[in-house]
C-alpha cells in the first residue's frame, strides 16, 4: 500500500508527463492534456492505496472498541477478583491502623 501512495503523489507533483511523445502519437480523441491525465491517474493511484488502508484502520479500531466493551461487561458481571482482594486488604489495613 505505501507504494501506491508514494507513486501516486510523485506522479501528481511531476511538472512533465511520463512518455508524453508516445501519448501524443496516439491522437487520443478526447483531447485532454497528457499532464492532466497523469495528475488524475496519480490521484487515483494514491486514493486506491490510502482509502483501503483507512477502511482497514477504522475496522480494526471499531472491532477493538467492541471487544474492549464486551470484556469490560464480562468482568463487571463476574467481578474482578484482584480488585476485590485489593479492596479487602486496604479495608483491613485501615481498620488495623485505627
């Protein structure tokens, strides 16, 4: 994926088109500028690298949040043994100090 981003951005910032003489010999009927086409292609290459990456990152973040929420509900339901032991120890120590 990083290749698409670097390749796309480098194509978009170039001041000269790649193989422009070859593209001009094609006599394309749509008549747009070769450099403009290259900029659009660079943007597409960049987007196809970045958009799927963002989708994956968002999916992982949502799954992580849901998993954390499920785990916290599970711990709340059954109780946290370590926390209860800590609280009992603190209460016993406080009662002993008084």
